[in-house]
C-alpha cells in the first residue's frame, strides 16, 4: 500500500517504533516479575498489589511535571535519557536480586505450598524492601519521561497517517503483551535477575534507535519532518508556548492538559469512561495472574491470561488499519466498549481458566480499532506543543484509577476472594460502557475524512 510506503520510508517511524518497542518489552518484563517476587517473599497478595499501587501513585503525581518537561525540551533527548536511566535501574535491580535472593525452591516451599518462586538465605527479608525502592525509582522515571515517545509520535508521523500508525502500535503492544508474560516467566525460571538484565539490554537498544530518529517536530523550530506545518505555524506555536510558560504559574502550566480534558464535555465524558476501563480491566488481569501464581501453577502459566488478551488484540489490530477509514468511528468505539463489558463479565462468571482466556480474548477484539479512532481524533484536537501535558493529564487520571482499583482489588481478593472481586470489576466495565454509549457526539463520530465537520458540528474543544 502507498500509505505503508509513505509511513515506513517517508518518515522515521521505524526508528521510533523500535525505540518505543524496546522500552515496552523491558517494562513488561519488570511489571511481570516484581509482583510475583513480592508475592513470593511476603506471602501476601495485598502486599503485591499495594506495591503496584504505590508505584502508580508516584508515577501519577510526577506525570504532571513530566508533561511540562516533554513540551519544553527536545523529545529525542528525553528518550535517550529514558533509555540511559533504564539501563542503570535495571542493572541495580538485577544486582539486588542476586545479592539478596537465591534460586527458586520447587519442593513446595513457595507461597501456599505452590511452585511460585521462593527466596531463602539470611538476607531474603531485605529483598522486598530493596525491590520496592527500586520500582519506586522506576516510577519516578516513568512519571517524568514515559509518555515522551507518545508525545513525539505526532511529530514523526503525518496527521493523516496517525490512525494507521496507532493501529500498528496496538499490534505491537499486543505482541509485547503476548510474549511478555510467558517470556517473563521463562526468564525467571532461568534466574530471578534475568528479567532485569534483559530489560537493561533492551534499554540500550532503545537508546540506539532513539538516537537514529532525525525527522521529527521540534519545539520552537520549523517542522523538519516535511509533512506537517510550516515556518509560520512553528513560530506561532513557539510564541504561544513561551507566553504561557512566562505568564502562567508553574502549577497551572502543569495542570493545563488535565484541565482541558475535564473542562470540555466531550473529553470529560470520554476520559471518565476510559479511566473506569483502564482501572478495572488491568486490575482484573493482575489479580488473575496472582491467582494462578499462588494456585500451584508454573510461572510461565501466570502470564496465560495476559497472553490471551494479547491474542485478541493482535487479531483486532490486523483488521484495525483497514476498518478505521471505512467504518464510522462511533461504531468502532461503541463496539469496543460493548465487547469489553461483555467479555470481562463472561470471564468473571466462567470458572475455568480456559473459559476466562476465551472471553478476555474476545473482549479486546475491537480495542485496537477503537483506540486508533480515539487516539487519532485526540491528536488532531491537540497542538504538537501541548501533547505532553495532555498525555500527562490523561495518565494522571487513568493511572490514578488503576492505582485505586489495584489497591481495592488486592484487599478484596484477600477478604472476599478472587471470584467476587473480579465480578465487581466486571460490573465497573459494564457501567463504563453504558456511560460511553450515551454520548451522541461519540457514537455518531464518522470516518476520519469527515472529522473536521463533526468537530465543528458538536463544538468539540481544541487545545
């Protein structure tokens, strides 16, 4: 396809994707390994989910400052800093595991007598504290820099190619998720430090790829990517940003993106539905991984439900790039919310793990297409110089919801059990779908070539 040729050969999207993918795989390995290690060393699912919640809180709070940083400074430089810090932190984590942990015990001495990784030795009690400190530092880095690549994407890819690029990104994300859980479990069976060492290597690859990005939008300069904007537009953007930074208080500058998301009726309704979905669905998947881990299954199996989700995402992503330009966006988004609600409800009600996996896989089939529509629309509504702050505002709200959901879900799993807790999370997804489907301005969204008319008709705010 001509569009594919333009995307891959006419831009530096390939290098951007390589850098972003390296970071995504490394993060998935750490996200898989840490909760299981915390569960194994403390014997408490609540402790594992509380660790996750603490990290989310740190990342969420610092995300506001991160949005300002991403809008003020060169985004490629920030991606290089992101990679370098990942190398350091991953290496420190690996050293801590090797120093305070030992080989996994497989003779029934794990959590609840299961084959989960168990740690012994005189310093084993130090490991959960060391891991907590390290993952908090990871969260500081993530809050300040994680969204940089997303903010940079629109400056690498032409606006008309954004839905297609985002569909490809979803395919990548689903592939990472598909491989991340089983790969993380496999690496942990080789050695507890191996996931962290692998993450360090991936961070190096990400730095090299980011360094190769040359054609991208730079703040206060002419857009040198050759596909959007001109010198006058770039100058106007620079003047607007400088004026805002000079005149507005620092705290207001950091909150600009979130204020815009909450002030406009369309964005407010959409972000509320998105936060409910993000919190409930991800808490569901985490609880299921923990339930498998402490139920006597092998570590590789703990990523089974995430892998099922990734299969559904991958299948949906293969169709998404074709659907977004042919099917009205409102239809795709509506189907996305409806399938998420139905699929996770089925997964909560079905007792067998295979049944849960099938329902979860079906629930996310429309997610890549829906994400491509909403992501492409959002990027066209936001100026290139403000994408960092809007991304930070969205992260604060969605990660905040996830942190609350994980903390409550961990407590619920320990008090009322895994099944009832997952049913409550599924009910939240049903409520999110009902809320989103009442938005006429959303469900009537046309194909991308008619978005400008739709935005004007429904008076959707731009930033």
